[in-house]
C-alpha cells in the first residue's frame, strides 16, 4: 500500500512538471535505479545479453541496461500525466505509421487482435488510437494491491481505452471483437505461466499464446505493431500487415506456427533498438532445456 500512496502522489504532481524537466529527472531516476536496483539490473542485463548475442561487449550490455531503466522511468512519467493531457496533446505525442493495415483488417468485420511487446510505450499508443476513434480494448496484468491496479486502470483508460484484467473471463474480449473493435495484448511475457515454449532470440522461452489461440478460434486478423520513443520523447508507432491464420486439423500445431510468425516479427523490431525493450523480468528461465523440443 505504500507504493499505492506514492503512485497517487506522483500522479497528482506529474502533470505540473514541465515535460523537459520531467524527462531529465526520469533519466536521473533511471541512473539511480541502475545503481540500487540490483535485481532489476541483473534481469535486464540477462535479457539484453540474449538479444545482443554472446559476442556483444559488456559495455554495450551495460549501456543498454541503463537506457532501459531510463525509458521505463519516462514511460511511467507519461502515464502519470495522462489524466491532464488533452486529446490533441495525446495525438501530438505519437505519429502512427501503418494505419492502413489496421483499417484493412477491420474491413472484414471480425475485429482485430493487435499484438505488441513491452517496447516503447504501448499504453500511450493505445490512447492515441482511442482518441482517433478506434474501439480499443487492452488486456492488462492484474497487479496487486487492488487499489494500485484500479489507479493504473483509471490512468490508462482516461482517453477511452477499455481495460480487461488478464485473469478474468474472456467475454469482454469476445464482445470487443464482435463489435469489430481492436483487442490489444502484449506477446513477449507469459505472466500467467500458461503459454508454450518456443525459440526467441535463439533460446527457448515460455511465451503467451493467447493472441494466436484467439485469432484461430474467432477468425479475427492478427496484427503485430510496436512503438519507439524518439529523441524528442514523442513516439513513432508502426503497424505491420495483418496475419490471417487458418485453423487446420492440428490446433496445437497451428498455434505453434502462428506464434512463430508473431515472434519473428517481434524479434525484428526489438533487435533494431534493444534499449527500448523495457522487459525487467528474466525471460529465458521459464523453460527447462528440453521442454521446448516436444511442446
């Protein structure tokens, strides 16, 4: 609950901090976390090492880890001030590329499943899509304590994004697709430990397969997208052409094949700027060495 009250205080203060000063302070916070948050630093370094490869210099891994923590602090700053931003200010914070792919996918009338990663700022881009008139439903991790979860939901839903906890029934998600809405999920962390083990950056990791299962069961197109923080702290969001998955006789094989297509697209954009991948938990400890081979 202490964290909840800290978040409440920062939520009240953040909108009154000039953005230029706020982002500078976030960089200092990230630098401080690099020194004192040893567990998070070690986890990020482990993840960065897997992405960069075993031959990457230690200095590069350390640099990227520091930048990840800076970007994470900036993401929270953006979230904490969302409630004071006007629709026009939200629009100005993100330039969107590939909306034609989203519109084409929606033209089939089955809704769209939009998959992204903990990369850039998915929350802010979801707000930008909602302000543009898209019906956005985002699946979010149900963190504790409950008051903190409700506070974060209030911030993330302020501009019209509908939020569904990941541990609740899927009915709101199905309803969103039936009304031809967009359902957003992150596809790079299996918070419920219910996914499947697949190669990701050359090593088995347990990945959430709910997006692919949903696409196969509903016929909704699946679209991979990502956002990237720019030097001026705005975002460039990029949508890829939709994937149209077909269900055959072997559902498990279809899920694996669909997930492999999603993961290859995620690898491509993460590799372009690994320091924007704000993954703070160890991703490659979730599969026994031989589990992925027979999954």
